[in-house]
């Protein structure tokens, strides 16, 4: 008995059958006496298909129009899901992000939410209806334009609504049984985690484990809201994302809680940069002014003979064209030799609170990669994470090797992938 927010991802509502299956699940929660708010994503790979369509029309789609296009995907889902629920004899009302009170900053494509004022959602559930909200979208406070929260952002809509409505739990329904020690699509020996802490999940999400959107974990941590990640295709208990592992939880002792891999980044190398104070600042200011997030940076020691150095950094592939265009404009002013763009890289990250107190984690990791024939191109670390860049073609082999080396492989096959294309 309480208020539940349930979020269903694209693979859970990929077709009419999926919509009906999910509708039954929602109705069951309502029958149990709960108030139910549902957040839904676009059907299947709709968002990717809409992006392909935009790119077929122009190489750099305008942010405002791209957001307008992409939010159509979630609108289709919310209306169909409401119809499927109505067909089961329960009242359901669908709402866009703007109607649900999701207010954001005005940056297109990755807007942060400022505030959630779900007055209409509260009204709907108090009147006995099930509220269905389009995930991933909001409205900008200044421009009143439609915005999107970044790929995978429906998770954040769900947790932000759950926090604003003071829900008892936020359930994230997806196409695997929970959060695993690695992506089950790449590492079939992955094991399901019973619990994972907000801090561990933040590092995993930031490192590309797209099972949860990074910002949704930040929200949950801020409001101490439990998230239950589970499958919409099974009734198995999933993974609880919580503040601390329960007493005696297996994860307490584990050095490594999970391995994440990421194919979504590209690497830009600026060749022959004059090694002078202020040059790096000038380059990265220009990138920042365009709201482009960068991840790893490596600057080599400059060659004594020339006083020139190379700077490499990684960034989301989706921003590669925009960043390259900015740097080309800067070439005359800064005076570097050339720009190289490489979108065939992969990032592999090892996450675990235990690495703080256990020496030798890096040596074991690099040893496993070397045995698997994976060459390391860049390295970065945080207190509880080690990340490397390698060739994309080597990424999954490296993930499997590291998983085995840290004895994370499950005894029996636990990792079932129920749906989705992994796109
Ligand atoms: P949804 O459409 O439900 O939002 P996503 O595709 O965004 O689903 O996220 C679920 C996918 O996340 C899984 O199918 C899996 O391939 C991937 N994934 C990556 N890392 C992990 C992990 N550590 N545990 C579980 N799933 C993971
Ligand atoms: N449909 C959006 C995407 O594919 C948002 C989401 O699924 O969470 O990124
Ligand atoms: Mg997702």
C-alpha cells in the first residue's frame, strides 16, 4: 500500500504485445491498493531511428528541432500505454513531461532538471487514475521550449517524479533481471547484484553501464530514495540501489563490484600544440562554451626540439562533429598542426569501493588485459575506479578477461537478456 513510480524502458514496450504485458503489470500494482505513476520510454529503438532520420536530413541537426523530434517517441508510448490500461477497465491518463511539471534548463539534448512540480499527476492519482508520464522530456524555464534529458533520461524522469511525489519506491523495469557485475550482453558470466550502493552505481553509470541513467542515481542518492531495478519480462527480485549494503552483504567484501564498458565515446587528438601557458585553457574553454562534456584528457611531454605537444581527449561520439568544427575554427589562433578524430575506441572501467584498501588492483587489471592481447591507449582513475581506453574491437574481450581475473564469474548462468537489441 503506498505510492509507486514504475518506469518501463523501450524494450519493455517495443510492440503492442509489450504494451499489453506492461499494462497488466501496472494494473496488478494498482489492484494491490497502490497509487501508481508510470514513466514510459519510446518504443524499442525509436529514439535511435529518429536520430538516424535527422542525420539523413542534415549532418548537425539543430538542438531545438532534434528535441522536438525525439520527444515524439515518448508521446506515442504514453498514449498507447494509457489506451492499453483503459482497455483493462482501469482509468489511465497520459501526460507529456511539460504537463507533468518537469522544468529544465534550456540546453538541448542533455538538459538538467531544475524543478519537478507534478500538480496534475497528484490530482490524477488522487482521483483514482493511473498517471502515465512521457519520460526523457521537460520544458525549459526560460525559453518554454521542449527539452530532452539526455539518452536514457527516462530513468531520471522516474526518480525525479518519485522524489517530488515522496513515493515509497521507484521501480525501473528493463530487459535484464537487475544490475549485474558487467553488461550481460557482453559478459554472459555476469552475476546479478542483490544490492549496489549509490556511490558504486554512480561510478558504473558514469562509466557507461547504461542500465541506469547517471542523473537518476544522483537524484536517488540526494533524496535517499530506494530504486529497484528489475525485469518487466520476469517476476524475479531485481537489484536494490541503496545507501549502504545490508549488514553482511556479499558486496561488502568484494574488491570490485562491477565492470562497465562504453562504446559511445570518441577520441580527438590535437597534434603539434604549442606548449605555452593558457593554450590548453583556450582550447577547452571553446569546447566548454559549446556545452560539450569531455571525459579523459592526456597531454604528452612536449618534444624539446620543437616545444610542441599533442593533447588527446575523449568525448561523446554524438558531439564529435561539433567539437571538431570548433577546433578547426581555433586552429589559426592557437597554431596547432592538425586534428585527428577516432571513433573506434572503447572504454573499460573497473569499479569497487574495495580498491581503496587493496593494493595490486591495477596490476591484476592490466595483466588480464595483456593476457587477452588488449593494448591500453589512455588511463584515468578515481578513488574507486580505474578506466582505460582501447580499440573498440578489443573491448568485450577485455571486459570478459577482467571479469574472470577478479573472480566475478557466476557459478551458473544468471544473466538472461529478455529483449532489446543492445543498440
Ligand atoms: P531500457 O530500454 O529498459 O532503459 P537500457 O538498454 O537503457 O534499457 O538498459 C538496459 C541494458 O543495460 C541491458 O540490456 C544491458 O545490456 C545494459 N547494461 C549495461 N551494463 C549493465 C549492468 N551492469 N547490469 C545490467 N545491465 C547492464
Ligand atoms: N528514449 C530515450 C532514449 O532512448 C530515453 C530513454 O529511453 O530513457 O534515450
Ligand atoms: Mg535506459
